[in-house]
C-alpha cells in the first residue's frame, strides 16, 4: 500500500471530526495511522483555523487527553474538497 500524503490524512481528520469531537487516539484508530502523524497534522490544521484542539482530563485515568473538533472554516474547506472533481 503506498504511503498516504499529508493532504489525504488532513482530509480524513476533517471528515472524522465533522460530526463530533474525537481524541487523537480515536483518530489514530479510525484513520489507521500513528499517533504522532495525527498529532502533527491536527496541529497544522489548528494553526490554519480548520480545527480546534482542547486538552481535557481523561475520565478513566485522569491523564490529559486532546480532543479535536472542526471549526466553521474547516467545514467550508471540507465541503470544497468534497465537491472538487479529481
């Protein structure tokens, strides 16, 4: 299987968080890629205002968990990407 581009991973992140916020770990499982890849791409999307990353205390163990949610700009971008013909 060829390596996925950073662009494809960002698009998958936006699709996954369209309905509800997800943690880095949940995104890692859904997109089937590494934690560091998810974290780096989500942080880049956050710098461009497409997602918001919030740190919260994990219910089970009290550790910090990071939740990713889509912003209005992110929704607009995703809509443009999905209507674009390739």
